[in-house]
């Protein structure tokens, strides 16, 4: 609309001097922020009056009525009032009362120009709706959510009447892949939505769709920010078409993603020109400073301008202005409507124009169909257009939103429903015994069932248990690469979670994901409990191992010989056999070889002997030997008591190696298609390979369940390879079987699910939390020890391993002390002899060397327990000894001084 046109039009009016006739239109405003829209509309009307392109001879006159929002009565009165004034079209209102206005207009056949979506307008003839249809917007929202791959999100909406816009999103909720929560922004609490946001925050959701009016949009966003829901992790999709018109400065830098839509393209040259034109006009006519920009022009105001445009276009087409003006007014009471009203509506329906909100076309129901929406995103630099939607091409995004993985947190699975598959395996998943017919989840009980229940309470999801009919857990057919059992059910999406004693294995982990293990275990052997052995004839030998007996015998012989030798060397052990003879010809030694043996055995048996060592060295040997025997005898006695009271048990096998090499014909196997069999098949250990080969050669040795394995162990000569936790459960209840050997490996049970499911993280965290709280331990005690006959074998737990023969390791120290004592005594004995030889040599004035050689020669002969007195004059009295031998020696000494003798041998 150029200035030239305006000037021409003005000139035309002045020349004709005609007074333009009035065309009245009524406008209903019911919003708080309608001032801006009001002046924009007034200015737009003014522009038509000025341009005269559409109504050359007439003036458009706007009659405005303001009504309280939601007051239907006031709305009805206002419409009637407007009609009485002769308005031939009504614009607005934008609030809920629009419906009432519509029905009056429909009855009076007055065109009603609507700028908000109204689901009830179908079937009404007088309505022209400029707002994009909600069913189309609903589909656009779904397209955006799918494009951004949002699976879990919360919809925050303000008004129930807007729900049709969100209906398609809500329909996406399937409780499995798409989890959609809805929360209404509380309108009772004066623009305070923080409570809702606190709730949402607790749920852990990070993606939000916000549907609210432009009036509250800023408050809603700022409060979400205050509550802490605007970090890098948060994403928002705003359904309101005015996102770009509010102050987004506070939200630009927080890192949250904002995606929105707009009907007005502020960069479109025509929009810019139109807005500029309105601003100029406003400035000219009212000297007002009010100014709009394409970026602050709200959708409602733009739709009002376009509605006016459509009205003007329709009226121009109809060309009935004069006729129309004959009718001064209409009355609600008399229901005398406008005869040409419906024709006018029909003309308007057929318009095909381009307004500020793009192409304007209507379908038969007067809904706007062919429109285009810009998809926008907020960045630190401001709003950016990232794509667009139109009827022909649908959603076309040049850059997709960020696909951040949702950090799954506690409570984030609320409203989800999982199908949980389990297999009957005691005590993980069991069928409840009940006289009543149980249905649904009530049919099951067990550790796994309770675990899922506990996790569901923590995370808020629902679950339905289903059963793997054949009890197959899942293994891959190496030829076809296909899985069976519970894993197959997961992969084919018939179940979302799998729980039982399902072992986490590398192979399974390639196909599915597991949570952290909720239980740790290893493979072991279930076999018949060891049988009690009859007492052995020589069970008195049992307290010491044969090694200790051997050492004991050697020690006895060694000490006896040592005592014999030392006694021969010790001068004091040579005694006068006949005390009454003062000068004996011979001296006697009590420690002959037999006496030495007797002395040591007497002390071992704690009976003593009449022999009493005299010399220091022999006494040292005797002392250390007494000490040795004290310890050995006490140890023997103590261990013998244990051996006599505890009956020993025996089992033909004690570990996997013995089972693999067994020649007593024990058959063995594991569960078919289980991880235990997989362990043997994949092992590089020779023994396990041998066992795997055995099981391959004897498929009949494999069982289809742990219970079958137990039955075979009880009934046949069969060993069942199974997992330690299950063995523990069985041996708590079946005293005739027990675990043989230790664990062959280390692994855990986990909850399985399809790969990359977003709920894995939440489930894992829940498992860890239950572990930390000691809940898993408590549950294990309950299902293992208390429920279903647990603890029945706790008294039979003795496996005969309580008493074991003492080995050298247990008593080795005593032998060391004995050896040490004996060595010391040899040293003392040498000193004793050397001193005696030196003394003799000095007294008898013979060379020391000769005397020593003579003495050693005598000792070395090792025979005879008598020793001729060689030197009568030898005085041995200088040494200490018994009182008796002391006097004897002094006498002997005195005599020997006068008559020295040699051995003469
Ligand atoms: N728990 C095992 C599995 O998951 C069963 C077994 O082989 O013992 O396959």
C-alpha cells in the first residue's frame, strides 16, 4: 500500500464530497493484555478506511465491547448489544466465552471471525477460524518429538480446552518406549507454578512440553528456572506460537534447549512492511509512541489483522454493501439475523490471500488448513529458525535438536509398565502354593519377584510377570546366531525385563544389557552328602600325621643316641659303682645304650625311669626332651579327643578334577542351555575341557532344571554342576546332598533387558541402592534360610572336617627347640670333657694332648658302660656334683695321689 495510493484515494473522496457510509464490525476483548491488540486492530481498520481499496464508499467502524474473561453471561449481553448497533461481523473474543458468541452468531447468521482454536465449531455455519487447527498442530508436535527422539517427557499444560492440541502426544504413551507424564499448571495459585515444577523435578524428567497462554509463558519459564529445571540437561518444546515475542534473555545462556513454533515469520519482507505501515499510521493518527516490531507482534493480533483482511476480501467479493446497510440493526430476542450473513461467510471461505500469518485458505468447515509454521530454537544469540512445517512437505528441519541421553534417575520410570519374564527356578521365581486360584502377578513369589517389586516401588513403574514356559534362560545357536529362551523373548520385544538366576555372560551381553549383578556366585558341584565312616582300628594314630610320627620316632632315636654319647663324654656320668669301695678300679656309666633308650621312652610315656642324669650336659638333654614330650603328648591328647568324638565323613570326590578323572563311574552334567554348560564349553582349562567333552558325549547327563539335577543327585550316582547360590538353597533344605569342592569361577546374576534401553541406568542404580541398604542381603536370608523350609539342615552342617591330623607345620616348633637344646648340650658336654682332661693332665703331669686322645679313644669305642680308673691321683673334687659323689671323688683323689695308674688297655 503505497503513499501514492493513499493520496489518490483521499483525493477521490474529497472530489466526490460524499460522506462515506458506515460498515460496523464488533470486537469482543476479554483478555488482560488486549490493549496492544486493540490498537493494532484499530490501526488496521484505519488503514482500510484510508486506502478505500476494499470499501471505496464506506467507512469501517469498530465497536468494541470488553467483557470479563470466562463470563459467558457478559459475553452474551455484549454480543446482543453489538448486534443491536447493527454490526455485521463479530471478531473475538479469544477466551472461553467464544463458544457462546459463536452460537448466537450462528443463530443470527452473523459472521464470527475467530482467532483461537475451537473444537466445537464443527457444524456451525457462521464461523471463520483463522487459527491453525489443533489436530494439525498435534501432529506437528508429534513429528518434532519423534524427530528429536524424545522417549520420556512431561507435558505441562494450562487449560483443558487446549488438550486436543496435545492429544496425539498423549497417545504416544505406551508405558514401555514412550513414557509421557502430564501435569496441569495450577491456575488457582496466582501465577505460582513452582509446586508443579518441584514435583516434576523430583520425577527426574528432563524434557518438557509446555502448553500455556502467552500471558503466563514468561512466568512459567522463569519459575522453571528458579526451581532448577534449566540446566544443560533440560529441553523444552513450547507449543505457544508466541515464544519469540516474550523476553527470552534470562533463558539464553542456561544451556537448556528451547524449541518453539511461530506462525509469523518476522523476517518475511511483507510482514516487515505491513508492521511498518501500521506503525506509521499509528504515529500519524494518534501521535502515540506505541510501536510494534515483527518480533513483538503476537499471533493473536496478527490473526485479528488477517481476520479483518479476510472479512474485507469477502465483503468485496460479495459486493452487497448498500443492500446490507439497509438493515440498521439486529435483535437477539426477535432472532432477526442478517439475510446475507451466510453468503458472506461462504465468500470468506473461498478467499485465497496472503496475510501476515501466511497463506490464508479455509476448508469446508471454515478451519484454516494451508498454513506454514516456522520451527525455532533459542540459542545464546537469540531465536533461530531451524526448520519449517507446511502441509505439503510436513516437518522439515535443517538441524535436529540435541539427542541427549536422559539421565535416568529415581522415580523417572513412573507410569511405565514393564513386562517381566521369569522362569521357574527356586527361589528366584516360584509359583505360589495356594488353595485359591491366583491370577496375574499374584501367581508368583521368590527372590527375583520381590526384587522387581522393590525396584518398582523405588522407581514407580508397573510390571506384569510372564513365564518362560520351558524354563530356558537363553543361549545362542552358534550356527544360526539365533537366541532361545528368555533372551529371545526380550529381543522379540515380548518382554522388557528378564529376571531369575540369569547369569551375566559375555555372550549374552552382546545381545542384551544387564543391570549390575544383584548376587555373586560361582559354579560348584552338588553331590550326595559324605557318608559317615566306621571308626578305624588304628584311629589312635590319627592325631598326628604320618610325617609327625616319623619325625617323632627319629627324634626319639636321635635323642637316645645323643644321650648315650654325651653321657660317655661327660666325666660326671662315670660313677663309682660300689660306694663302699673307696678306691674303685672301674667307674660305671648309667647311660648305656639300652638305658638311654629306656630313659627317653620313659619320659615320652610320662612314666619316668630310675635313671637320673648327673652331668650338666645330660641334664640339659633330659630337660629339653621332657619339654618336647610335654608339648607332643599334650597335642596328641587334645587332638585324640577330637578324633574320638567326631565321626569322619567320606566322599568319593572332593573337587572338579577328581570328578573329571573319576573312575568310580559318577555321571555328571549341568543345566541344558545354561551358562554353566557354556562355561565348560568355552573354557581353556584342560580339566574343564575334558568335562565339557564328557557332557557333549553324554547329553542325557544334562538336565532341564535345577530340580531335575537335584533329583538325579539324590536318586543316582550323579553329580550336578550348578551355581553356588542355588546349591546353598538346596543344601539348606536337602540334608542328603552337599556342595563338593570350591567355586570354579566367579560371576553374577543380573536383570536383563534389550540393548540401550534408557531405563537400564535407573534399574542399575536401584539395584546398587538396595545392595547398600542391606536389602538384598535381607532378602537372601529370607528366601534362603527362612521361607519354604529353609534351615532344615543347619544342624547337619558338620562335614567331618572338624578334626584333622596334626602335621609338622603344627608341631614343627617343638622339634626345633629340641634340636636347639641338644646342640647346646653337646657344646656344654665338650667343655665338661675338656676341663676334666685338662685337670687330669695338670694333676698327673702328663701332656694334655695325650690325655685328650686317650679319653676320646675310649669314648669312640662306644662299648662298655665301665671305665677303668686310669689315674689314681686324679682329683675331680674341684667340680660340683652330688654330695655322695663329691665325698667319693675327694677320697679317691687323695688316694690317687700316692698310686697313680694307667688304663693299661
Ligand atoms: N544361571 C544359569 C544361567 O543363567 C543356569 C545354569 O546354567 O546353571 O544360564
